[in-house]
């Protein structure tokens, strides 16, 4: 490691490390066409230039970092909540979920109203970019912490009253060789003697000029996206703002500032303690807007599907890259709910294994009380035999688990203090207790899952239900306030995922949108995908799985049900595309309905399901598989085996290209690529209800000088051997009926073949 430090006012020769230079009261960070200039003057630290491809993006000099600091009036450590002390009780019921997630949601419910609750006074706003008397002269240190990484740490001592005396701010910036990215995090150290509270924190408080804002990951149910693009007019340059803060605690402003959600974020900082933020980063893109025969290829789109995604995988990290990739997956929830038993599971396993599914998830209903990890012996007298039967069909076994436990569970017997307070139960009918991830129970939880996996040969866990959103103030837990427990709980959940990945690397760990915040839940984000191999994205929309529920009070025919199944395919493509700023292969969208009603599930509808879910990877399918005909079963097997071959031969699941072609639609044509770096793999083509019968489908993502054999796997057609430039410029002409689809296989030919 190279390490040098200097007080900037005493600087003469300056500091240089790779793309970071500090001299004459300025730090300059350069990263592959991105330049950030930070001014350090008179106690002030602020970005005065942020350019991409030479274009200035800032509207004004930045505030850089902001936080509100208050002190506890009597300098007392906050006290936890004791059992029986609070009369508040919450239940994970539909009515109560609406109160916590609906329009009536009020962040003040996290306030501590006890008579001896902490009193926070003398609130001071710290703005790193402002002149004032609260900050001393900043110092800078430039290091190379690892190969290809350059780091700048700017340290400022704060003072000016009891709330700030002894507080030290470190702003940490990093660049990475080969990537146009600048990543930042902050650390606050309390070197004083006071108990402090941090609120309203913006980690990188920049204000960009009037740029077009484009979300690249979904935002739902009041929770913001984790990835946003900002483009200049005309699309020739832009940047991606991405936050690694988890779930509902994250905010990205309309002007590009990134930090924590006001009203939900709070952190208590005791004497000698420190707070370290999650990182955030900006990723630049610039270049030509390239017209194609079907649209335009922009620098932003090319960056997202290429170098940006490579940065996410190599630098940020994606747990799915370190986990097995099981699938196609089928799960029991649709239609059967918790009404499963040994006989039904064996019958379903027979059907879905014949249909080509490689993973079977037993959802809610296999365990005693529907909550813990103890088997319901009435439903499954010999669960080990049931598990062995599923594996004997050539499938991986997955189990659903929750973060609630019965009062007589092993967890509660061993750790009765691990439950959340104020008390949260599953429901009056199932009065299990919510457990806290901000307590040592998370280690017990991981150990329990590992033991369950070994006992029954489980290689996948779906982790569900909502506990963190309600807050936890229990005495002895890590949180000092109920609001602080939100971030601590989310960090604890993700720490549990990391521990599970380490202890059982052969197990695929999935979390749902519900356990990651509330119900209805939150979209996937970078923070979750760093630690969990799969993420169950919201909302739950298995369209066509339950006729009585979806079409109440009337009987429907095959065509109306077929339309519902197609609608489910369209929803899947929309959900996946809305997350395109994240890797799509760890995402699960529930679900492709494996239901045949009076002949509704035709081969064409099955093809549309396979095509639509292949925007990511083929998970998850659900529904009453007993309704499938022998023809349905055989057709699923052919298609899923073909998709599996493409994955094995080309590695298509981790690929997704969308630049230079139409965006998703269900009225016209659109298509996307699943091609590796050699341009080999699959292109998925979908026609909606209208549009021309024939269409030239361009493939911008192949190598221009190579030759490719193009085959239609759904149609059985050969489209010949085409040069890459022909595929890019003129495309390949395809004919499809309304609601038709084609799966193209592209393989390099002759000396052009990938070695």
C-alpha cells in the first residue's frame, strides 16, 4: 500500500496517485473521461466541477455532504424497551399492513414517547461545502488500498458547541482503473464525551444541471429507485447515480444528490463510536448516438448493458456470481397456498420434473405453525423421504422460511429476548412473534438454516414476511432508537445473508420484497444483490393462476384465460426491464402460471412464457400443474431443455442487451439480446397484438466482422449464415403472427467461431 498524508495548507509539491491529484487547495479525480474537482479552502470541502466527456454536469458548487447533529440533553445513553413496558401491539395482517404502507403512514410512529425518552437538543446542520466556523482546515490522504484502486480521504475536525466538539468527518472517494466511476462513502467519529444523534444525511450532496432523469431500477410503494441516469439533451453524454444504501432508507434527489431517507434514517453516536455510511457512486458515459433500423443506440444504454454492468459485477459485487444457478424453478404457492402435504408434493414433483423443471420450492405450509423450521409431521410424516423423492426426480429442493417464530419454537426457548419490541405478531390466527435481525438472533437464524439444509438436502431458501419496517427498540438489541433499528435491521438481514453464503456456499439464498421492508414490498437494489443470490421482486402477479379469485362470480372460457396468461407475460417483461440498471439474472418475478383451463395453455402461450421470463432467467413458474396435458408437459420440456442448452453452451442467463432496438411493448415488436462477448447466444423476439407480419430484426451486439449461423429454435427455421455487419445494419427478417415469438440462436461459424 502507498500511503501519504499532508495538511493541504502546508502542501508544496502536491499528492499524486493514479487518477487522483491533490495540489494548491484542490483535489482532482480523473476516471476514464470523468473528472471531479474538489475545492478545499477555509474549512470548506466542495465539488466545483463534475464533467463527463468534457461536459460540465453541475448546476452549482456542491454542498458535498450534509447531516444534522443533535446532542442528548442530559448526556444519557438511550434505554431499550423492556418486555411488558409498551401496550403497543402490531400484527402482520392485511389491515395493519395497509396502515403501515398506505396513505396513513406516519413516520412519527417511530418516535419514543416514554417519559424518560432521550431529549435531543442543540441541533446543528453540518454542510461540508459551506463556509463557517464549525470546521477546521481539511487534510487529505491519497492511497492505493488495492491493485487498480485509488483512494482520497478528506478529513475535517468539527467544533463549535457541545453537539460538534470532538466530531470528525472523513469523506472517502475512490476511482477504479478502467472504469468512468467515482465512488464515495463517509465516516463520522465521535471523539467527544457526548451522546449524539445523526439525521438527514446526504452522503454525496451534488446538484446537477437540467438533465433528463431516467430511472434504471424500479421504484415502488413509496420506495425510491437505487439507480438513476441523468442525460444531457440529445443523449451524447450522461451519468448514472447509484446508491448502495438498502431498501426504503435510500434517497436519490431529482438533482442527483444521494443519501438516506429523511424521516427514516437516524443513528445514535456514543462517545468513542463511529458511523460508516453505505457507498454511493456516479458512473459516466459519453459518445455518439447511433441510429439503427429500429431505433437509436445511446451511450447511456450501451454503458448500462456493458461497462456499467461489468463495474457492478467486478467492483460492487453480485452474490449470484458466487452461488449456484438452479433453474428452471417451479413453486407450490400459486393455487395451493399452504395446503400442501406429502402426497400432493410427490404428485406435483412427478409432473414438473417431466416438464423439465430443475428446482422445486415448497412454499409456505411445510412447517409446523407455518413459521419456523420444524416440520409439520401431520402433513409430512417423513420429510426426509419427501425431500429425497424430490431430489430423486433430478430436482433441487427449496424451502420457504420466515422471520417469525412460534412461542414454543426452539428459537424462543433458546433466545426469548430476541423478539422485536414493541411486539409484532403474524396474525391473531397464527400468533407467531417477529424476530429481530438487529440482535444476536441473526446468527442463530443462519445456523438453523445451515442445519436444515444439511438435514434435508436443501439447496435454496426463500426468506419472507415483514419485520424490519415496524421498528425494534428491545432492550439488549443493537438499536438505541426505534428509527435507528430500520437501518440496523436491514444491515443485520444482509449480514445474515453474507454469513449464510459463507457457511453454505452451495445454498442459493433468496430474500423477498416483503422481508426487505414491507408488504407490499420494495424493488431489488444494489445493496441486496451484493449479499443475496436471488431477489423476489414485487408485486406478486401470477396472472391466471386462480380463476375463482381473478374472475369472481362467473365462468370464463379458454380464450379469456389465454388473454390473462399473455397479460402475465407482458407484466414480466415490464418488471424485468424496469430493473435493467441491475443484473437481471438474480431476479425472480412471480410467476408464469402453469395452468391449463379448457385448452387455454397452448404451445404459443407456453413459448411466450419461456420468452418473457428469459429477459432474466427462467424462474419462477407456479400454478396447478395437475391441469397440464401431456402435450403441455412435453412442450415445456422441449423449450426448457433448449434454454438450458443455450445457457450451458453460451452462458445466456447473465446477459442482457437492449441498446438500439425497440423498448418493450405488447402491441408491436420488440426484442433483446442474451449474447456473450463473442456475440453468440440468443436473441428473444416478441410480437404483440399488432404491428407488421414481417419485421427486420437488427442485432447491434454481435461482432461486425464475424459470421454467425442464425437458427430459429421456436420455429425450426434456418435463417442462414450472416455477417455481423448485416445483422447490425439490415437485420434478419422474421415473420410472426400476432402474439408470436421466436428464439434465435446465434453461433459463430468457421474461423470466426469462438474458441
